């Protein structure tokens, strides 16, 4: 399943600005496989993941920066990792665009779980 977010590159709004992904588990690590549809300068924050926890503690924001964590469609997709060092249980992941023309998309999430 591909999750496409909106971006100014589409012209008129065509996709959502954010989506919530329910994920009730305690992963050791998450890997986000993602890219964006329209080119933008390296260093541009094209979106973010916000990790929300089941215990209601403060969420964690993971900015998605072009060139380092994500690239456009004309290059290979990149995976961005997050390690759950506190071993907190996730309730959901919010994936949102920053409003640039880039239009980020999420191709998959890999969860590494303890044995």
C-alpha cells in the first residue's frame, strides 16, 4: 500500500495533508521506506512522522529532510530508521507533509520486534 500526501507540485489539492497509521506494538526499531514526487532542494523539510505512544507520554517528531532521509522518484527510495531505546509501546504514527511542492509518499514501514 502506498500513502501519497499532497504537495504544491500537484497544483490543486489532490491528496491528504496527513494520515494516521494505527500501530499498537512495541518495536525495537522502525524503518520508513519513502520518497517524494517533485524535486526540491537538499535540506528541505518535506514532511514528518509523529510517533504517539499508548501511555500518553510526549510524542516524538521525526522530520523528513530531502537529500539525507528522502529523495525524489528519479532516485532510489531511502529508508529512515528510528530506534525505540525506551521500549515504549506505540499507538499510532502520524505522517504529514510540510506543505512544500515535494509531495512525500510512504511505500512501507518495517518493524523490527524482539524475539
